[in-house]
């Protein structure tokens, strides 16, 4: 319940951005989650992580007001209100409920996950400050707190620290990064949708078999790197909102693990090469001469 409450401001922000910038929810939800990490981090720099959480809540309220005004003026929406329920929104809502149900009672069981995120996020929860593992758990000082900040945001809505929220935040981010696989799918192509969704949701397990039980960030590095490559693949020219998303995604990739800096630079190089490379010539079809 508290996880869904924490999701609401983020989802409202993503929906408002999708309507304002003429994007799909699948394009704006990952950026909204990246933005949460940045805002919570800035709150931590100000001395209290809760400042970032309050800022996200206020932004969510402002997004809700914008949606009310915008939709009230939309004649097409007044005629067909169900048009708001896109496949992306339905997938997010259904998946969020499934994530909650499937992670009830989930605990951090391996030492790596506990050292890197369980211990650190718990300290963030109780102190409201940016921390890294110290003393007995000092093996994770080289890990930036990028993923932990997202997990802190979702955990902070619960009246008591719940380790299941760490998995839920990670799973929601993974889901949002898989949305490129749902591109151009709508209710009219429901058969294809039923085929693509299970395959896409299994991709993290192909990269790391223990994805459901561990919190190690290596699978997330792969998903973030892939998202950076795919996010702007079909846009010519690239929309400025996509550029902002690529910047925030690179920030989270670099802020999740030290090696993420290398992957962010590599992704930027690949995208640059794709843009400067001249298009391949289209072979012309000549009609055979008639004798």
C-alpha cells in the first residue's frame, strides 16, 4: 500500500510530462524515476533526504492540477474518457500491483546485497542523510548511492523500514527500462502484446538468474546501458526531452556504480556514431529493358 502511495506522485509527473511534451508514458516514466533520484540527492546535499521526498510530492500535486486543467479542455478526452487508459498505463498499474504482491515479506538474504543496499538504505531511512557503509560494513565505500536513493524514496513512505520496498523500487525501475520493447503496441495488437510482455519481463533473469532474490546492481547497469542506446534510436532529430532523459539516465548509470561512468561514456560514443554516420544508400531498382 505504501509503495503504491509513493508511486502516485511519480506516475502523475510522468503522465503530465507525457501530455505536455507529446511523449508516451513509456518514454516519460523512466525519466521521472531518474528525476526522483536527482531530487532526493539534492535534498541530501541540503542536509535532509526528506526534503527531496517532499519536493517530489509537491511536484506530483502540481502535475495532478495540470492534468485536470489540460484534460478538462480536451474535447477528445471528454468524448472518450477511456482513451487515457493506454497500454503503457495499464501495464504500469497491473505490474505495480503484481510487484507488491510478489515481494510481500521479501528480505535481503545475501551479504553482498545487505552490505551494498540493505544496510545503507536502512541508515538513510533512520537518519535522513546521505551515508555510505562504515565500520563493520566498509566494503561498499566505492559504491555511489544512486540506486539506494531511489530505494530510500519508496521506503520512506512506510511507517517502519520494510526491506521489501528495496526490491519493489528496483523492480519498478527495471520495468520502466523495458518499455522500449512495448513500443508501438496498443490494444488493437493485443495478441502481440500478450507475447511480448512475458518475454520482456524475463530479460533481467537472462542477464542475472538471481535477479528476484538479490539486489546487486550489475543487472541494472546492463538495463540502464541498453535503455540509453534504445531511447533515442528512432528519433530524427532527437527531441530535447529525450536529451534530458539521456542526461538523467547517464547520471543514474554513473551514480549506481563506479564502472557505470565507463558505460555512460560508451553509450554516448555509440549514440554519437549513430548520428554522424551517413545513411546507407538505397539501391535503385532499374526496370529491365524490353528487347
